[in-house]
């Protein structure tokens, strides 16, 4: 059990682990493939008195950045912004971290999550209470289908249905269009009760995007996500105007600054909100509020995260009424060979349960950190 800390106590230690975590299968996405293992960086802050707070940077080199970058950003460049700061000075620490390092949203997400976890434990309240309070107790879970072996994904769908999961997202735009259409038609035939979404992860070329997206649009998925490159705002807008299916922006919108532009240029009907893109739970909630104010829908996305990274997103979604399309926190239960949390990440009946304990509600198991570490910087 963690010791209680006062918000005026100061942070005296920052420890880091770079983990390599085995996964159960290969996954293909429009921007790249993942297989064998995924790598994350875990940070632990310790306050005078001994209380701790945990956070995770879930990195992907083709999306947010590399684990080596996140590790160095935290270890060398953000450490001076943290050490000696009062536990409750979350906004101050993050403002200094923002000035110390450009980009590196995954490292900033790890730091802010750890600050919120520590402050929540100090105040005896959940992180969602520090983000404005809770509007839901459970979040519908969506699981992504990206196995190049579609038969394996069909077997996963049978398992998901038995577990009560009602939403899947098909990763498309990697192989040819016929493969995507075949999978969509097969899912509609074999799993008619599943809500099917489509995510291209920027995979379509400009010259093919309109035809392929309109063809998928005719099949009526729940939404179509990021068909083209993140910076192709004008093409995103044209695709949105040409289709009846809601178009969702993911890679085009990292933080509130991108959301301003996405709203102004009308590129999407909804947005994927991710703590790892926005640079922390507070900015993720800000993106969700902006989307809601502009009349856009939102869901809670993830990277290749452990249950620790998922928890940061769960508390943000709990505090963001506009995130009505569920979450994708499936890695801990359905993709990692073994998660790092000391208790199972809370998924039941296709819903992620929002923890009510102090801080994030669950902490990592230190033995697992030691077992999966490629390297660590832990003070004696
Ligand atoms: Mg996506």
C-alpha cells in the first residue's frame, strides 16, 4: 500500500524502465507492421515521504516517436523540470517540460500521467477527479483486427463475441482493396452483431483514395478513419464530403493545436483522442472538449500500450463526456503476452471499468518491470 503524501511534498526521484514486451501476433497497419515485441518506457516519480506515481510512454517510431527518444527526453531533458517540484504543481511541471523538449508527446504523456497518479494518491482521489470528475463508470471496448492471417482474426472475433465485445476495427489499406472488401463482407456475414469500423492508418495513395473509400463507404461501416497521410488536410476534406460514412481523423490530430485546424478546415466528422498524441491526459480532455464544442464525435484510441498506458486514457475518457464512441484499450488483455500491471486491467463483458481508487487505481508489478527491462535508471 502506498504511503499518503501531501500535495505540498516535493518530488525527489524519477526512475525509468525501457521495456520490451512480447506480443501474441503480427499486426499490419497502413503506416507499418508490429510483431515479436513492443517497447514502452515507464516512469516512476517518488515524493518525500515515499509515495509514488506511475506513467507510460507507449512509443511507435512511425507514429509518435521512438522509445530511445522518450527515454532520453525524460531522463535528461525533463528531469530538471520535475525534481524538487511540489506534488500538486502539475501545470507548472508540464509547462517547464513543454519548454524543455519539442514534440515528444509520448514522453510528456508519461510524465503527466505519473504526476496525476502521484497527486491523486496524495489527495486520496482518482485521477478522473483531478481531470474534472467522472461522467461514466464503464467504456465500450473496441478491438482492432490487423492480423495478416484473416482466419486468425475470425477466431479472435469469435472469442470477442463470447467475451461480450461488440465493436471491432478493421485495419485496412495494407494489402490490396480486394482483401479489405473481402474481410468487410465476411465480417458482415459471419458476425452481423459486431459494430465494424475501418482504419487505414494513412495507408492510401491520393490517386486511389477516393475510389477505395467510396467503395467501403457503400458497405456502411460505423466510421472510416484516416485514409490518407496526416498532412493531407484538403484531401481528407474532399473524402469527407464525398461519403456518407463519418470520417475520423487520427494521425492528423495530435493535440489541441491540430484540433483547431481540423475544425477550421472541416476535415473530419470525429476524432481519435489519444493521451500519447496529445501529450498527457489534460490535453487529451482538451481535445475532446474542442471536438464536442464543434459538433464532432470522438473515441479513445491507444498506441501499443500496457495496462498502465490504458489507465491514463481510461481516466481521461471518464472525464470527457464528448468521447461517446468507446475506447480501444485492448492490448493488455488481447495483445500482450503478459501485461505489467499488478492486477488485471479491468475489462468485463466488453466494457472497460473506470477505477475508483486513488490515483490511477492500479500500479505496475515491479518484478515484471525488472523481468522485461532492456535498461533502467533506478536510484539506489
Ligand atoms: Mg487510427
